[in-house]
C-alpha cells in the first residue's frame, strides 16, 4: 500500500508567492479594469543582455546542425563554464577548483536539494526572516515538528532573529546546531554581512563541525566596499560552507534557469572527512540530474566576462536605481525602510504595528500596489513588507506616486 510523506501536512499554508498571486487575482476579479502595480515577487522584467542572447543563439544554431549537435553534457556542468566560474571567483581573491563547482538549473532547487547530503536528525538554524524554500524543504525533509501557530514558527528549528536592533544580521546560535542557512545580501531584508560578521559564523561552524549553507544569489548587488561577495573570502570557510549562487538576478535568467553550487573538497562535518561531501553531491547530481541546459550554459558563460559581464552589470544598476526610487518614495510617506543599497529588496516597516498581511491588503486596496508580506518569511517579518525593485521603471515610478497620493498612515 502506497503512503504519503506526511511531512507535507506540516506545512503551515500555501507557498508564499502563489498565495500572493491568489489574493491579487481575487482582488482583481472584484475590481475589473483596475491596473495592479506589482512590486512583490522578485521576478526580473528587463531584456536579457544582448551578448548573452547572441551566445545562446549561436548554441541553438550549432544544435540545428548534425555536425555540431551535442546532447547530454556533464552532470556537473560543462567544463568550459566551470573553468569560467573559477576565473570569476578569482576576482574576489578566492581560489577554487573546477571540480568543486556544480552547475544546475537555479539556486532555488539547489537550496532545497542540498539537504539530501545530511541526515534527518540534523538540527537546523535559519535566519529569521528567511527565503521560504530553506524552511519548507527542511519541513518536508522531516527535520522539524509541527507549525506552532501561537509563535508563528516550526517547533524544532532554531530561529536566528534578524531585527532592527542587530541590523538584520543575526549572531550564531547559543546552542549546538548542525546546519545553518545564511543569505547575504539577504532576501528579504536587503542587509549584507561584513567580513567580521561572517567570520563569527565560520568560527562557530568549524568549532562545532556544522555546515553553513550560504546563499549568495544577490552578490553582484553589493555596491559598497568592505562586504564579501563570497563566503570563501573568509578564512576557514572552505572547511565549513557550501555556497549557492545564480544567474537569475545578475543576468536576468529567472526564466532561462541557471545557477551553481560550490561544495569544497575541504568541507567536513561530524562524520565526513574532506572530499566526502564533495563526492556525495557529485553522486547525487549524477544520479538525479542530467545537467543544465546546454543553451543556458552558453549564455551563462557569456555573462561572466567581457561584454556580457558589463551588460549584466548594467542590468543590476537598473534595478538598483529602481530600489533607490522605492527607498526614497517610501521614506517620503513616513515609512521606516531598510535595504535597497546592496540589494534589490527594500524591507519596509509597517505603520503603527500593523500585521504584514493587513498592510498588504491596505496597499492593494488604496494604492493598487502589490508587495510581499514579511510574515511569509518568518515570525520576525510580522511587521514588515518586502518591496521588490524588479519592475519596469515607469511602473516603479507610478507605484511610488500612487503610494504618495493615496496611503494614509
């Protein structure tokens, strides 16, 4: 008799972003013809860099010719792309081997799948607030108890509070944990960790044989000096950290789908000496994954250097200018805001202690603007909303005008 994975039944509610879409759609049905300005989901809107498109077109042309056609590539990613990633990290003074890179179809799937390396009894620490996939994938993996409605969190997780008081960069847990999920620049708060702040976590992980799962998908948005773009800029991190990154927000690959994960050979945990975790992830990818699209990989290669890199940087600059407009607009109406300088996200405090979903409804009803309720990222987000800079400039400007004219707080 087949039975289900009952851990799915622990999930508190529908996944955050489909729930936003559902509520927005329901509102539009009762307000036909009223345009909605979407600053919620972090989905890129601008055209792909021209050099990236040209590279993918060239690959498509090669696939159309029998003499240059290629089928399956390496499950770890095509060698030329992994070598390009090695060179990309050298810009930050980080030396890695190509066999430590694993190219995938995006950071989100890797952030969920990486837990396959670790036992069900591992104790997991999560930044709070955090990108929902870190939480939900571990719930489904059986590493938590039930959702505690009173506290707004799962029993069994260790939540690392990211608050106004600590600049939204938490301290390591007081007790021993096994897996630690960190994201910098952070989604959703927009905060970015300094070298010293990351070093504290690295020292903790090395002392406890813990593993940090470090999401650096927004590293290209760091504009200020002094902040690491890779955790491997921190001494000792190769022994205790897995890094996940993506072309999605850097080069507009949200629909193209391409990312990478780094599992250093020096990485260890309590029952795995050096090279074991690297070999395990290699085996996992070879068994369950046939490699990323060879078309997408050509585009990713073009994005890492030359014209493709400069055009990708221009794309980042466009979204950061949107973020500046949003920061200034929300500040003008009296909201307290964070982020938006080294990140495409603005973390805005709700007025008068309002719950985040209530503020979501207020903005939709009065300003016709969609944002992301902070409570969807964890209990520490209850009185915040995330505002995304991923939108056409004219829509961002219009949204700020609507808020300035109609939001009464």
